[in-house]
């Protein structure tokens, strides 16, 4: 087994590895395996690789696992760690994690709550579950008004994320519609995904989420940390349904659970 840096040509193998690995978590427990579109998955991986670090594990010229992470200043985020079912439990995941670990003051990742292996793997390295990440889906029933106004994205990110997201806004702008609400911003993707939604306060982020939900025309999906209580209340008020498998936001010492944020997802946060 060998590790090497991920290349653009690996993207189809990454997708196949992701689907295989995730199915080992969801399938046996009777849950539907998440299946992002190939295109959406590839776009996200390309951005993560362009702005972070990625390694694949290969055996007999076949990709059996991959890991990727990005850093923004002193803040590190583990975007992906996936090992094919037949290769799990042999130390491949730990080696990939070492390869993308780097040197950072604060660390974060998101796991599936039903996956003990990853949660233990990261917990031993000081990343422990701080709050659930709830997936809300459905057609929102909400009428709320909010006025659009220019927003200072960097100032909002400093509060909502605690680190700079300038290069990620370039990615989100390319694939989603951003609305600025003065003290908050929100992104809405063409297939109904909403997020990130971020504000200078939890109330500001909650108003932006309510406004985004109120104007959406079909089914949406938004991920909200339990620690962002006012945003959870908005999702419940909009009568969205709660998905059966929550994520967990894992944090190292020094990283705070978000209170004014509905992140973009599990890989780019
Ligand atoms: C999570 C994953 C990447 C780990 O990779 P891996 O190659 O299987 O992991 P490793 O063999 O390096 O290490 C697994 C460790 O978990 C431990 N472990 C397994 N089940 C456990 C449990 N229920 N409780 C505690 N520890 C457990 C193993 O003993 C091993 O530790 P050790 O090396 O000290 O013996 C891989 O299993 C995977 O892809 N799973 C499906 C997809 C997934 O959930 N990815 C994570 C997304 S957040």
C-alpha cells in the first residue's frame, strides 16, 4: 500500500471510494446511503484540493482510500477520510490522517453520529464532538421579510466561523446565489441546498435563514448545528423535517461551537 498526493485524474476513483465507504456505515444500519451528484462531489473536491491538501492510498494500482483537509490561517478542517470497506481496519485511515494532519492551532471536522470508528480516531487526536449537526429538509412553510443590504463578509465570517473564508466565497459564488442581509449573508444552491448562512449574531443569522426559507420555491436542505439555537428554531418553525442521521461537529481545544452559522456542508463547512 502506498500513499501519494491526489491528482485531478483521481476524481472518479474518489467518488467510487466515497460511495463504497459511506455504504459501510449507512447500509448495515438500514439508512439510505448519501449520494451526492458526481458533478457536485467533483466540484467540491477540486476546490478542496486547490486550497488544501489531499492524499490517496493505492494498492495494486487501485485507490482504496483518500483523505483531504484545508487550512485557513491557523484553522484546519478535515474535509474527507474514506477507506473502501474491504480495506478498513488495517491502519489505512490513520496513515491518511497523518498525511493531511499538518500543523494547526485549531482543528475541526464533521462526522456521522452513527460512525464510531471515525469519532474514536479523531477523538484520540483531541477532536471531540461539541454539538450535533442537524439536517433539515422539506418545503419550508414560513413567511418572513428581511431587507437586502450590503454585508461585510469578512466581518461576518470572523464571528460566525472564527476564521477567514475569502477563497471559499469564490467557490460558493460560482455555484450558488448569495444574498446579503446587512448583518448576515446566505447562499442558495440550484438544487435546494441552503448554506452557508452566517451572521454577526445568532439573531442576524436566524433572520437571514428565515428570509432565505421564506422565498424558496421548492424543497430545501439546510444543516444547522445544535449550538446555533436560534437557527434551529427557525428550521422548526418552517416545519422542515429532521433527517434521521445527525452529524457531529468535532472540535479541538480553542475552537468554538458555532452559534451564528448554518454551514455549507460536511466537507467545506
Ligand atoms: C473511518 C475510516 C476512514 C477509518 O479508516 P480505517 O482504515 O478503517 O481506520 P484504521 O484501521 O486506521 O483505524 C481504525 C481504528 O478504530 C478502532 N475502532 C474500530 N471500531 C471501533 C469502535 N467501535 N470503538 C472504538 N474504536 C474502534 C480500531 O481499533 C482502530 O484503532 P487502532 O488502530 O488503535 O486499532 C474508515 O473506516 C471509513 O472509511 N469508514 C466509512 C466512511 C467514514 O465513516 N468516513 C469518515 C467520515 S467522517
